[in-house]
C-alpha cells in the first residue's frame, strides 16, 4: 500500500509539472504584455543614436591611374541610409509581442493544433523576422554596415527557419538523413556568427582600438542563448527526456526567445542608448 501511495504522489507531481495548452496560452499573453512594455520604455528613454548602412562598389582611382599610366580600379564605399537603434530594437520587441498575442488569441486554435502534432509553423515564421533582426542588430554593433552582408545574414536566418519547419513537417526525411539535416542547420545557423566574428576580430587587429566592452558581452550572451535555443530544438527532435513533450519544448523555446530579445535590447540600451 505504501508503494502505491508513493507512486501516486510521483504521478501527481509529474502531472502538475507538465506543460498544458491553457498554461502556455497564459504564458504567451504575459510575454506579449512584457514585450510591449519594453518597447514603450525603449522608445521613451532611448536617445537618437544611429548606425550607417553602406554599399561597396568599384570605381576608377584617378590618381593611381595617372601614376600607373592605365586605368586602376579600386573599391569605394557609398552611404545609403542610417538605422536608428531605438526603432530597430522597438521593432524586434513588437514583433515578439505581436507573435505571442496572435498565439494566444486569433491564431490560438491553429497554433495549438500544430503543437499537438509536434509542429509549430508560426514559430518559424516569427523567427524569420524576429531572429533575422536580432542578428542584424548584433552585426551592426560589431561594425557590419555593408547592405549586401546584412542581407546575406537575414537570408541565412530565413533559410534556417524554413529548413527547421521542413524538418518538423517531414520527420521521416530527418530519420533517413540525420547527419545531413544536422549539418545543413548548423551551416545556416553558424555562418552569420562567423561573418560577425570576422568584423569583430578585424576591428581588434586592424582598428585603432577595441570595440566598446559591452559589445563583447553582447556577442557572448546572445550567441550562448542562440546555442541554447538550438540545443532545445535538437533535444526535442531526438525525444530526449522531458523534450519528448513538444509543449515542454515550446515553453522552453519561448522563454529562451524572451531572454534573448530582452538581453539584446537592454545591453544595447545601456551601452549606446542611455540619454
């Protein structure tokens, strides 16, 4: 009898810890509210600091051409426009707010139906815009101003999101080719960070001085959170422990996404946007 009562207690505790659709709905509503509050605070408190977006093109170097006696081509930089950081950060937060609000209201039925099947189409659609803008913000802080490079970073984020959606919806293909799918996701996910790292180390090697200290903390924390999100999805895909429950995976993913956006926004705020 004692053993039965102990097993019943363990079962009840497990059920109480289990993630439910109702609990997840309340969680999404709460995240939406916090995201909106943070966006309002950034717009109210932040300064007007901006960063340039440029393009590089080939042109003739007149002085070098005269000296050489023939046409000499050289790379030149043209300023396209500026990006105000407070607006970029506010958009990142508002994208998160809108996504979570839709998950909890208008899109709730479809969202929960997908979760029951172990798929979340909405997550990966939101990741294209939200995750892409996060990586662009990190790249800008590290001196990646070239429009083509920023576009490539965004495109790689879109490829990763669409590929992740394909992996979730075509589980048989993943089971047949696990190494290929893991490598493709790894390449699409790591390449934007390699691009950023090249600019970061270039500033240290060739620049007059190192980047502001907060930029290094920003890179480390955001990269660590991206790795945690990737690990969360890998554990889910391989049904490890509690990650066999897709609702548990989803709550972890939304929590990590919240931490990532919040860490990004407030580190940039205190590093560059304080009035």
